[in-house]
C-alpha cells in the first residue's frame, strides 16, 4: 500500500506528499496546521484548512483495490502519445498514479503503456480516439467504464497549431484547431466533472504562453484557442475551489516536440531558433504546479518574466514583434 498525504486549504492551495517525502523532508517542510503551511519555496497559505489527510491505496498487481472495489481511479491524459503529454504520463506513473492514455496513435500509446508497466506500475488503459470527432468524450467515458476505470485527475493536453496567415491557411484545418484545442477540452471536462468532483480531484489544462498575448499574427487561431483555455481554466478554478477540486492551466513557452513540425514551422522561422525547453522540463513543472494547486503554471524564468511584462507593453508593439517572429 502506498500512503499519500493530501493537505488542502479553502483557497484552493493543496499539497500532496508521498509518505517517503514526509519522512525525508521533515527538516525542509514546516507544518503548522493553524497558521498554514510553509514550503521551501516560501509559498504559504493562511486560508482555512479543509482537508488534512487522505490515504490512498495503490492498485494491487491483480488490478483490485485493497478495499475490495474494482474501480481503477485513473489520471486521464489526452495527447499522451508523444511530447509533453507522454512525459506527463511518465511523471504521474512515477508518482504512483494509475493512468488512462488518449491519442490517435495506437502503437505509440501501447509502447508507452508497456514502458510504464515495465517499471512495475499497473499498465495504463489505452484509449485510441480522435478528439476532433464529435462525441469523443462520450466514447471515452464508455471505454473507461468498460475498463472499470473512473478519472480523478484529468489532463487536457492534446492540441496543435498551424503557422501561417489565417487567410492563406486551410479553413478546415483552422476549424480543427478550434475543435481540438477548445471544443474537445470543454466536452471532456464537462463529461468527467461529476467524477472529478466526487473524487475531489484535479484538472490540468495545457494552454501556452500564447494565452497571455493580445493575439498571435501568423498563428491566429492557435493563440486565440489558448487564451480560451486559460480563461476557461481560471473561471473553473474559482467555481470549483470550495468543492475541493483544483484547476490549473499549464502555460509553456517554446518546447521542442513534434508540435513545430505539425504546425509547419520552417527552419528559418526565428522562433524555431530559440533554445526552448524539453517536454520533460515542462511536464515536471506542470506536475509540481498541479499538485501544489497553482492556477497558472508558467515554466521557465524567461517565460515568467515575459508574461509578467506583457500587460505593460503597447498591444501594437507586441503584435508587430510576434508577427516578425512567426
Ligand atoms: N511544443 C510547444 O512549443 C508548446 C508550447 C506551448 C503549449 N503547447 C501545447 O502543449 C500541448 C502538447 O503539445 P506538444 O508540444 O507535446 O505537441 P505534440 O508532440 O505534437 O503532441 C500532441 C499530442 O496531441 C495528440 N493529438 C493531436 N491531435 C489529436 C487528435 N485529433 N485527437 C487526439 N489526440 C491528438 C497527439 O497524438 P496523436 O497524433 O497520436 O493523436 C500528441 O500526443 C498542446 O496543447 C500544445 O498546444 C506546446
């Protein structure tokens, strides 16, 4: 049995510790349950404590929970066949989360499920779906039920962008951005919200630093879609915070994945020459922020700095710079 401690406050700040964390980090984590909790990074909260401790039992080899129920409480990750989603799945697995993985590429999902199973974890449920298709959330729910699984954490990560001026890009492809980056996220979130609320679970929506810009000339539909995700996430985080559900928006900057190739970034595009983060760096920041209950997670110092300066710059200047970079 794996012990997890879960400490949550009324303002949505939450901390999750594995038992060994408590054993090994007692010196660096200071608990004062009346005055809040101070972490090494200096974050603290003085809000009312709403939940102190939860013991979670990991799944047995046979797939049965130790309390006798057969329900698998899973972290559902969309876009888990590569890039940030695959590394998020690896990190959740490392932290003893049981997983359900969604994408279109069956071979990649099966390979990741095998990799996770080989590390001694329960093999993730593999769900092959195209999230652009209407009704995908309902189909995923039915497949999860058939697998005896219910989500307690949802990671909406699948997404793509297209480089080029809106007038020159295929309208159907731009509508596909809206369908995947916006429609599917809302559909899946609303579909699984009752289960996540019942589990007092968590939602991680992968947006982008693009969400903070006034617009993204050269990637108009993509930037707009990510602004929607940030806005949607912040609103939900407020609506759900007293129900014990945290909602976080992960807003990475340029990250080296298959995203750039799919978006059609040319080798001469200035953005493609920036150093960028690795998918694992972004995923590590996303997991830590989710567990800490942060509303907005912007990985990387330069990205944080850029996002904090944006409100002070003229929109015309920002639009001109983005237009030059893309
Ligand atoms: N890379 C960056 O610079 C960057 C920066 C900021 C934000 N982001 C965001 O991070 C998220 C992950 O992107 P990434 O960089 O990891 O890109 P990626 O390597 O291209 O991964 C995208 C994932 O989404 C899945 N996907 C795409 N279309 C799908 C569909 N119709 N149905 C189901 N799954 C689909 C892909 O799997 P299949 O192809 O197998 O379906 C893949 O697993 C995206 O939301 C992206 O907008 C990326």
